[in-house]
């Protein structure tokens, strides 16, 4: 472990190796929605939760043997990727219908802008490379990431065989 990394207990007996600047702050900002332009990987528990809130046949897709929230064409200029698509749950106003209506979001949405991976049996977190270029919420608030890791890292991440967050649709 380098000098910039530290172990932090997020839940009892659930540690993470933090590889980002401990002074980092993050807060979603209005109208950004950049993280909603990509397919969201769904872990098994996410699928069960989503099934209680939406029609899986209409809102999910299979890609390389894994389930993702569908990216769909949106008939608008804002809150879409360059190809005009975004997450099926991203509303026209740039807000997430799952988060607003059900006070829930998939694990991968909670994790953003962090990157998560397993290394030598430990769960590691850093800032996603792409977030440095596209995410407007880094270091714009007083909300310390390291002091709020439980908000970013659902406990199920420690139980996954492959929590690697670098998988996209």
C-alpha cells in the first residue's frame, strides 16, 4: 500500500482500501447527468429490488452475459449522451425516477463517481478515470467522500465475486 492509501472500515468488519485524496468532496450537481448516459450494471440483488419497482423486460437488457438498465433513445437535446440515449429511468428534467419515486438506486449508481475493484482479497476504491474528465460534482461541496463511504458503497459489494465497476454496456 502506498503512502496515499488508507484502510477505512465502512461497515463492521467491512474495510475498503481508499486510493483517492482523503480531502475529496462530492455532491451531484443539477443538470450534469453524465453518469446516467451509460448502461448501469445490475447485480443480482439490484435485479430483485428493481423488479419490485419496474418491468424488467422493458427496462433491462443483457450484454455479455450480464444485466444492465437499458439505455434508450430520448427525444430531447439535454440529459442525453452524444448518441441521444440515456438511462431508461432518467427523466426529462435530469432527475432519476427510481431515486425520486422509490428512494432507491442501483448499486452502481450509488458507487459513482468511485471506481471499485478487488485486489489481493481487498476491496479498493478510487475516483473513476472518466469522472475526472466529465463529472462536475467533484470538489464542489463540503460533503467529504471518505466520511460518507457508506452512502457510496452498499454492503453487498463485499459479497460480490466481481465488484469491478469498470464494466459498461
